[in-house]
């Protein structure tokens, strides 16, 4: 997947653009953030009851 495909997937799945390359989704379970970098991306899971973790 390239950055454009990841960004399109994020928007289609309820993530809101924070700024260029950063998307975040809030729900009852907590917060999930996607950070798109030049050659990779990070998925940060911050659900309630769990420590934030990179996926």
C-alpha cells in the first residue's frame, strides 16, 4: 500500500484528517491514530484500559 491508498482507506473507515499524513478516529473503545511517513506508517492504538501501543 502506498500513502495515498492508506489515506483513502483511513477516510473511508471513519478517520478524520488532523494534518498532512495524520488521521485519528475516536469511538467508545478509545482513540486510534494513523501517522503516514515517507516510507512507512504507524498505527497507534489508545483504547481504554490499555497502554498506547504501536501496531
